[in-house]
C-alpha cells in the first residue's frame, strides 16, 4: 500500500486535493492530511489527519502534494506542486505562477499556457520534472451537468485579496444598490486571505438582505455551478468559472481579453451583467477557446494523471537528476519556525 501526504495551509486546498484523495482510495492506497494553519475543521469523517511532524516522519509518505508555494523540505517523499489555480497573470510581468523556489521535485501543469514555460524552466534548472496532467480540482467539474434554470438571475461575486487589485472597496456600494433594486440573487465568496474588515462588511450586507448570501467553506464548486454570471476582478477563479461555459464580468482586470466583459467604473457593472445574462455567441465562443488554452482535459482524470506522474518520477528520475539547491537559510528558517530539531529533544511540532 502506497502512502501519500497532503500539505495544507489554507482552506482552498480541499477541493483541489480531495479528487486526488478519491483516486488514491480507488487504487487501494492511503493518504493523510497535515495542516500548517487551523483550517482542519473542514475534514470529513474518514479523512486521516497527522497532527505532528513526528507522526508525518513515522507515516513516511512516498509523495507530498500541495497547492501552495511552500512545503517542508525535510518531510519524506517527492514534493509535488499541484497549484492553487490557473495562471491568470494577475500581476503582469511578475511571473508569480512560474516562480521556482527549489522546493519541488514535480510540477503538474495544466495546459499550453503553463506547460511550455515550465518545460523551459526544467531545462534551465534540471532539478525537477514537469508533467502535464491538468488541474485536479477540475475533476469536480466534468462531465458538465446541465443545471436547472434559476428562478431569478444568480450572480456570484468573488475577488482577489491582493491589495491594489481587489475590487471589494470599489464595488461595495454598487453591489449593495443592485441587491436592493434588482431581482437578482447574489452569492459572495472571498479568498481566505481577504482582509477581515472587508469580509465583515460584505457579511453584514448578506445579513441585511435576503437575496444576498455570504459563503465560507471548503468547496466553492457548488457556487460555480449555481451562478449564471461571475462578477470579479483579476482572481484565478475567473478561469474556473469559465470552464462551466458561463460569462464573467470583471472590474479593471489586469489582463483583459475577448473572453471577458471588462469595465472600468462601478456604474457600468449593471449593464455589463445584463449583457452577460444574454450569453452573446461571440463571447461564449471566445470563452471556450480561452479555457482550452489553459487546460484541454475535460475527462475528469487529472488526479489519475497526477498519481501516474509520481509513479513515473520515482521509477525514472528520483535520485537521478540534479539535486535541488541547498537553500540553507530557508531550511534553517523553516526548522526554527516549526521547532524541528530532530537531533535534540523529541519533536512534536504541529505547524
């Protein structure tokens, strides 16, 4: 029986990792969850949690999967980056999606907007391998099931937490007005790192109005399925929503394209949503082309390809490619932060 580990820091990891968990279980193998921050309240019955570093070391997984940018280098197993979203170029020119930190053995890419660049980086660095698998979270999307028509138009509002890009301070008044004046249902959800003050402000709106709901939880896929239109800014949730063949209205998107209805002032939000609800044919055609460029896989088997990639790496490349950089300062810093000193007193750190 193979053992795997999920390395989790934020609640958005659940719908990304659970499809991999399902495939691991289908193959008769075992997986456990390890949390670096308190978001384990969303674990389901039957999901295994390891609470200390000592437990992880004794569990001895063959691979560690994380959608985040960091992982403990001293954990056993090959380190696998499965990503927390698609490359949306939220901050043009920075290349955040393609940053190499010297922590991972495998990068599981999604399609033509990510794989070629990572393959070039693989040639440059030579201490990791790239596998195009598709994104595991999309296993929850496909096959697309036609949804029942909503009694009234349903608008999902989601926003990046990134300062200077988030639309939340600019759109509150307009969303509040539309919620009061239009016969629309509003669903609101934010990134776990969103400012608590902003979260509280929109929660209060939801408490005040019956047609506004604020969602906090471990799986936003139901929101993506239910909504007719997404209102957003420059969050990678845009691409997730587009995979459901539904339109997106954005406010000051940092990389706008013909697959979006992008506006630059709050008063244009209402007519933009009205247009989106009509699903213009040219817009819908552009959406399909755009999502295909990010990921061609719509077969629900991305998690299977991810596990196959781990098997291939262990069989062909583990211990045979260039060693990852020493990164001594980062490693010592991590060990100090989690109080991991294996040669001193017994360690029980849970972070």
